[in-house]
């Protein structure tokens, strides 16, 4: 089984991180791996990538004519890929050496259509004391309570997800109107919307393998309170956007809300009472703040998408 890993880049600012991600993909314990690099409309980055990687027969380097965004670039990468499986990773992520090997086991043992793994944090500027582990998903890290072990889930994160290539292309790839940076709107959810369509079309979700780990670099700006509050709001907005494209695609978000009320809040309350600390108190308060902002974002989406199903 050949695996093509799509990695996109658009700026020299993150080129060193991009290179670390690319080299980690090319150093996997699994042998049959192809790296598909898509440069999003930046000739300077394209020329540098060609200089660094074009002499390898296991790397494809292409450049978009103009900047079209991450999800459209990923779709192009999947079209260029020659693998049976197409996997996706971002320029700020570093896979463990056995990442692909474990994903392939999921396909071979489960006959899965999509397989993903766990995102772990690399706190570049230190872990923020006020961020509860239940909300690590705000910084692209698998949150507390996601899953206890290997199981079928709706989706994993976009930096650690893969699909059988024919299934991905049959579904039409990512819907670019749902996820990706658009102006000031920090929209998210491209992989969530796609996996909801996978579930609707094939009756199957993503097989989750927690041991298939990818480390996500959490840069300083992503630990700032303002950025996280903004992120929470636009996450809520994006959830409403997903519902427009796929009915009932946000069931897991409502399940998370129920888990928050029935499990996380009681547990946090007990911890705070048994061993009070400023850090625990901050995290307790921020759980409600983030939840409220996600809710406000969702309501804003209801207004913006008014008239849609």
C-alpha cells in the first residue's frame, strides 16, 4: 500500500517548520511513502522547495498559479498523488517515525476508508496555565475525553488524517467554503465537514489510532488570550457552516457539550474543592468562557447563514 502525504506551504516565514515536517515524513519507518508538496502561489517558496527536494524520486513539488488557500491546495495535492492512501499534515506539525506504519495497519486490519491519529502538543512558548485540557482542540491538539482507545470517530484533526485516495476523490475533497483562513474570519472545520460527508455517503467514520501521533507546534501567538477567544468564536461559526453543507454534522459537538456538563464540570469542581489553586480556578472559569464564545459564534452563523437548510 503506497501512502502519499500532502504538505502545503505558502510563505518563507514558516519554511524551516515546513522543512522539519517534510523531513519527518521522508524518514518514516514505512517504506512506500510519497511526499506531495504544494506551494500556494509563492514562486520564491516554490524555487526553494525545488532546490531542496526536487532531486528525490519520492517527492512531487508543484506550485499553484495563485494563492487559493489550504483546502484547495490539499485537493490539488490529492489529485497529483499516486498513492492508494492520501494523508495530510501541516507545516507546523511533526509526525512520529511510525506514524504512517500505524495508519497503514488501520487500513489493512480494519479495511477502513479513513484513518487518523492523535495530535500532541509542542508548547513552543510554554503551556498557558489557563487553558483547560478539555479545550486543547482550540490549538489543534487532541483534547481530554476525545476517545479512550482505538475506535471509530467522526473525524480527527486535519494534520493527522488520511483517506483511501479513490474515496477522497469520489467525495470531491475538502469544501473550501467551510474551513481555512478567510479575511478576519478564523474559519475551521474542513476535515470535519468532509468526514461528515464520508459518514453520510458510506456509513463509516474515521478509524482512530491514538498511537499514531503527530506533534503540533503551538506557537506563542496561539497561547494569547485574545487569539484563543477569537478562535472559539469562529469555531462556533464554522460549526453552523458545516450544518449548511451536511445535515446533523455537528452531533459530536453537542455530545461534547453534554460531556462538559455531566463529566468535565463536576470533575473540575471536585478538583478545585479538594486542592484549590489559581491555575485550577482559571481553567474552570475559562471552560465557561470558551463555551459561551463558541455558542455566540454559532448564533452569529445562524444569522449569517439565514435561509439555508
